[in-house]
């Protein structure tokens, strides 16, 4: 058999492998996405934002996250917000109090599209403030594309699942994020805990920021105090000597928390 014949066979095999990979990706897309989401994903592929989807990283009540590759083989994460869930009904307060989204229309689909755009904008805002978050690449309706935090298809673990050799050091970094969020990004995460922080290359990375609000949001102070309480609770459980909730709140805002802020539950 000549070298030319061998090259021809190799080319045919490569084409068949590509077809099989496309079929596998199509099966993934068709099995978990509704018709509209499938169309959005295929448009992102046609635009050169995505090349292929690999596997499901995590599933949640509000969204699923998938590992994917971009056109330059860079690892990406695709967050797809569910359009058939009732979970978003309790999230209206995070949007309706945000002046950036005053004109959003009522209705489930409109709200979820706004929720995805909100996370995209919050990620951009946090990056500018030098807060470690997954850099966003694109957003289209209920699909958000961002950099994958991990390596070789292995997602970075959540902070709650990580064994911290120096928890005091990590606590100091998370507290610094709270200051940067407030002072530089002018945001409050509003759901910060060990469940929304990844641990990658011995560094914490903030995730799940769709609910983050601007400082002029009517409940921003309540959300901040709740974030502080969650962070202190977790690190105290690791034996870290934390600042008190009131002390940390006052250091960040330069104002002591009122009884109302401390007692309000949302």
C-alpha cells in the first residue's frame, strides 16, 4: 500500500471520528436541552464561540454547568439556566431592586434571560475590580459561556470539599474579596459561602454571582451581613479565629450594622 493510499485512509478515518464526535455532542445537547436552548448552543458553535461540549460538570435547581472547548481548544464552562423551573420566582428581589435592569419584562423567560445577563455583567464588573472569578466569554438568552476553572477537564473543587492546609490564609483572602467587592466593584455577592467558592491552584475563586447586587439595592446591607455571617461560620468551623460579624461589617462599610440589618431574613 502506497503512502498516498495510507494518507487517504487516515483522512477518511479522521472525518469519521469528527462525525462520531459531532453525533455524541448532538446526543448530549438533545438529551438535556429544550428546543430553544439547542438553537442557542448551535448558534454559538456557528459563531465560533464553542467547538464542542464534553460533559456535565454540575447540576442544580436553577442551572446546569457543562465543560466545553472553544475553537482554539481552550477549556470553557457553559452555564445553562433552566427555563422550566419555579426556583427563579424567589429571585425577583435581586433583579427588581437593581437599577441596571429596571426595564426587564415580566414573565419566566424574560426573567431568566435577565438573570443570565446579570451574571455576565457582574462577572465583568468583578474582573475589573481584580476579584478572581471565571472570565465571561458570551451570553445569549439563558446560556452563559465563561472560562473553565480547572485543568484537563477536571473541575476545581468547591471550597467546602477542599482540604485547606492554611485556612487562616484563605480566610484573609475571602475577607479581602468582600472589601474589593464593596469598595471597587460596588457590589455585594448576596450568596457568598463555601458552596459558591472554588479552590483552584491553592487560591479561592468566586462563582455563582447572578444574584450579586449594587450597593444602592434596598437589601444590599442585609445581604452583606448575611455573606459575612456565612463566611465567618465556615472558617470558624475550621478553627480560624475570625473577626466578629459586626466588626467585619463595620470595617467594610464604616458603619455599624443596625439591629434591623442583623435580624432581617430574606
